[in-house]
C-alpha cells in the first residue's frame, strides 16, 4: 500500500474528525451503560492530537504513532485514555522508524495495539469492551492478507468483523469497565468503546480506499 | 442545565484555583496539571500519600490534602480519572525519599491511569505502592467483573493511612494499615435525584418524582434497584443492614460511622439517617467510637446519602483519633 508518513498523519486526522463528529453519539451510548463521557473523552484526546501532529512533520511513522499514543494517554484520562494510548504506543514501537508503511505494517501495528489493550485492561473477548471489536478485526485482517488480498480489502474485512463485534456486544453482559456494574442491565446496549474502535477502523479503510 | 460555572471545560481549573486561594496555608496548586499539593511537601523521610480521581466529589480529593491526610491529590475532569503524567508529577512533588503510597478507587480508568503512573515512577527510581479501595457493597464482588467500587469509605483510608505516614510509618507499614482499613470498611448509598456533568449538560439518568435508586454509585452508576421513596428510617435500615451483613459486623465490634451527603442533601436529613444508624448499632451491641456526618464524598448536586461503617481495632482507633488538619477534614 505504501503509506507515507504524511499520509499516515492525514489518516490519523481523518480518524480524529470522525471521532469529533461522533462525540455526541459515543457519549449517548456511554450514558446507557457507563458514565456518559466516552465521546467527550475521545474527542478531547483527538483534539490534542490534531494540535500535536503538525509539529511532527519530519518524524518517522513510529514516532508519529507513539506521539499520538502519549498525547491520548496524557489528555484523555478515563479508561479509554490508557487503552487507546497504549494501543498507539505499542503500534508505534512495533513499526519503528519507517518512512513508508506496507500492508504487513498494518498487520503488525494492529496486532501490537490489540495486545497492548488486552495487557492494560485485562479484558478478554466477551467482556463487552474494545476487545470485542478489535480482536475479530485483527484476525480478519490477517486472514485476508494471508489470502493475498490488498491492504484496503483486508482492512475492509476487518471493518466488517469489527461491526459484527459491535453488534455482538449488544447481546452480552459487561464484565469489564463501568458497564460491568449494570450486570444484566447492560444487555441490549452496544459497547461505546467497541463502537469507537469500529469507527476508527472504518475511517482508516475509507482513507485507504479513497487514495487507491 | 443551570449551574454556577463559567465554561464547562474550565470548571475544574476554576474550582482548584478557588480552593487554593481559600487555603493557601494548607495547599498549593501545580498549575496546568491540576494537582493539589500539601504546602510543605515533600516532607523529607516521610511517606507521601497521593490520591485522586475524577472531580465532582469535593471535598474529595483536594480538600483532604494537609497534615495527617493526603500529601497530594490529582484532579481529573469531572467524573474522569486523572492521567498518568498528572499522577507522576504528583508523585514527584511529594516524594521525600521514603516512597509514595497511591490510594486508588476501584474503577477501571483510575486503576489503569495510576498503574501507568506507577510504572513511570518506577522508571524514574521512585518507589511506590498502591492500594485499591472497594467499599461499596451494592456491587457484587466478583473475579469476573471490575468488582466493587470505591466510595465514601476511601475517606477513612486517607485519614488512617495519612496518620500512619505522619507518624513516620514506612511505606510498607502505611500500605499495610491502608489495606487493613480497606478490609474492614463497607458502604452503601442511595440517590433521590441525578446530577449533571457540566460537559454533558444533562443528567446521566432520570428518576421519577417518587422514585429512588438504592445502591447508586458516586458517578451515577446504577445500584441494585429502584423503588418508590419510603421513610428515612426504612431506607436507612435497608442500607445499614446490607453494610452490616457484608463484613459482617457483629456484637461487641467497635466502629466508626460516616453518614455522607452526596451534594444536595441537607445536614438535617443526614442527621435523621444517623439517628436510625445509631439506634440499629445500639440494638446490635456494636459500639460507635466516632461518627462523621457531612459531605465527604459528593456527586455534584446529586441528592442522596451513603452509610459507611469501619470496624476498628486498637491500631485503627488510635490512627483515626490522631489529629488531622486539612481544608475539608479537621480533627484536633
Ligand atoms: N478493561 C478494559 N479493557 C478494554 N476496554 C475497556 C476496559 N474497560 C473499559 N473499556 C472500554 O472503555 C469504554 C469506556 O470508555 P470511557 O472513555 O467512557 O471511560 P470510562 O470507563 O468512563 O472511564 P472514566 O469514568 O474514568 O472516564 C467502554 O465502552 C469499553 O469499551
Ligand atoms: Mg465512560
């Protein structure tokens, strides 16, 4: 796919914009089973990212991703700050000082992000969290790439899997995060964090599709 | 939304500046980072005590910074955990060479942010230890969930661990006594009305005029159930029974009591609650060593209250009785 650092930066800005556009929606989802702040938290973080990215014009891909991670960690707070922050940090560490990203980097980065989130939050699939969207997405991406699909196609499969993951969270009881206090009452509601993961992946896929 | 604020995004900064302006003899503010630090910190050779969490629970946490309680408090946004760099900065502010104890309430966000901060502090060579408060009996304690929440009982952890640190306890000793408090403190609350997070502008949940939520958390998390409003005695009996059964507290025990208002409940009603709690404890031959009635762990303008009981042994009794001098908790 050959994504330059400047394109990576644009892609992250696009993700930030979608988060901002969905601030009210994500907050609404969180008010059903959490504390009504997920959209607010995420938008605040990506607003800081938006300000920070222009200062990184000459950086490599790993540095960009790590800086995004640190910025999220230090501005978001809540649960999603350390989780998404760790995700970007780990992806950046894995990808390292590359100037151009290939499909394999997408795979490596997302796998590292998933591992980071699971380590930080100790959530497993079925706990009604980000993991329920991200893990199937990462698996679908890998499978598609192994089957010889392009990065854009593989990311498309990941988006579909993430969307199914979000749907799946409606039918399960939360076992991690604030929603776990609801017990049975969390049934029937989609998880805000899984939803923001889906939105981020979808934006990345649309970005790649637009440029090819 | 009708609130005495300037801008929702600025409410925490505005509050902290006002707090420090009111109590310059106790605390100072680390600008930009929203950290309230004991004025004379770091105290050389003394264990530092850092707590924090979302704002909106005043006087928790900043109001308990001072002699005999917290050394620093990190204020997150309203109902949102502070960030690791904030917590790390607080750790550095209070590190007097004897290590720093982090008092964390059991919420996913707080746990992860404090954990990241502890990792960063370790990387910088500062010794830290953490305790996690989980006194809310409304939530099932289970290995498979986040577990019980930390609520008003946290104030007893601040008080007693703070007294131990002030008395020159080592990091291990301060941690141990904090854990003893956590093992012996239980709380449960209820809400009459919801509250509005300034940035959200509307209540996170609604309750009908004649409806209350039993077991409500301090961020408006759901409790065990909703029911029609009953008399204060009936509601208090329900809460207190749950608290008593959980530990369980038994005949002959000595306890400290905290009747905590959530923000919009008048002292009059808190004393009405305490009358019933005192009677119930008397009937069970549980003796009350000390009672605290007032606002300690609020939830913005939520109406409601929580009942906290702490079982005391000789050590806890002495540390609870030790002097404390902070903006929000004074004892001589
Ligand atoms: N342990 C965890 N592992 C993975 N994801 C988690 C975990 N806990 C919570 N989440 C995700 O975080 C989302 C909520 O994020 P949010 O930004 O609302 O933080 P929060 O839990 O409200 O924290 P705080 O109240 O401290 O702000 C949930 O929808 C869930 O997907
Ligand atoms: Mg939330």
